C-alpha cells in the first residue's frame, strides 16, 4: 500500500466511524512513518527542518492531512523534475 492508499483508507474508515463533519484529520508520527516507509530517525529529521510540518500540543505531536499531502506533492514533483529529494 502506498501513502495515498493509506490516506484514502484512513479517511474512509474515519468517515464511516464519525458520520458528523469533523475537522481536518490528524495523523500520528507512527502513521506517517508507516505510510511514508521512513525510519524513525528519518521521520524526526524531516520533522526538524526537512519540510514536514507538525503540530505539537501538550507533548502530543500530529501531522495535519493537508501538511502531509503538501509534503508528498512537493517531494513527488521534485523527484520527477530532477530536483533534490528530501
């Protein structure tokens, strides 16, 4: 499963379990790590200066779905256009 499929599946499950409109989905770092196939050290490097925006409140860190999609789009474009990858 690639990151897009995981995101789509998570969104469908979330919508099925929560029929009321909800705010933007927030992913845990473990979900991002699994979806992106990153090692833990790479994930933390991306978090601290690698362009992956995170939200931390009270010691709990999450990644907004829009930030995850923006990160994927930016780096997919850079890779296909011959730019620098992460």
